[in-house]
C-alpha cells in the first residue's frame, strides 16, 4: 500500500526530471550537429523592389532575373 501512496506525491518531480533529461539530450544533439556542420553561411537577402520603377510583365516573368 505504501507504493501507491508514494506515487502521486512524487509524480510531479519525476515528470520534471524526465523533461529536464529530454531537454538535455536534445541540446546535446543540437550541439553535436552544429559542430559537425560547421558555421552557418548567411543566405543572400533579396533586394526589395524599387518603388520608383514600374513593374512590367517582363520583370515578373523573366526566369533569369538578378
């Protein structure tokens, strides 16, 4: 009967320990993956459209735009 009485009183602590363990494992995996990949390269940002230039059909459909 003692095990059932003890279960509810320690359930919260056990769940918090499990969550902490899970988060620690995920952080280790992330760190390992980042170390393996190396530093991230920044992707080039697209330039916003110039408001003074009109938008033409050629501009919208050109597959070789810069």
